[in-house]
């Protein structure tokens, strides 16, 4: 239903600022929250996460038109995250059933547990 076309991110102090670029693959019947997990690669323990409707709820997926591209900016707080090396995972889920949608991507991302694993390693001091 939704394809991740790409993303931009920047670590600023104790925040990770991101813009996720999505495309609607068809008519969007429901509203789907997007999640981002910062996790330890060895244990997959999530150390920071954020779930939100696109554009802070200002443009829910039910309003997206087939083929439309939506750029969704947000930030993830790193204030409570201990120093270490981390990875980011992104996904979309049905808020009624809490079931994750199967990922689709225009790039060759790694998929695990119905989420996209981004290539970058996030190093925190």
C-alpha cells in the first residue's frame, strides 16, 4: 500500500531529525501510523522509538492519492540512549489490528520482521 522511496536524516545534538519520502501504491482506505525504531543490532533491543501518523497527524494516509509522494519530517529523541552503535528500522502498521504491513521499497533495503532496516549505523558518544 505504501512504498518508502527514500529518506534524509541528520543527527543534531540529542535529536535525530528525519524526512521519510513515501508513495501511495493504491487507494488508501485506512490511516496507518509509521514507526521508527533505533535498536541495538546484536540484540535487537529497541532503545528509542516513535510512532506517529504522517505529518504529525496533519495528513493521514486515508487522504493520500494513488501515486502521490508524501515527505514526512519528524524527530526522534536520543536523550535517554546510552553511547553505542545502533541501527534504524522503519515500518507501517494497521492501528486497528496492530499488524505491520509488508514492506515495499524502491531501494534495496534489508527487511526484517515486516520493517525496513536502514543502511546507516548511528554512533552515539
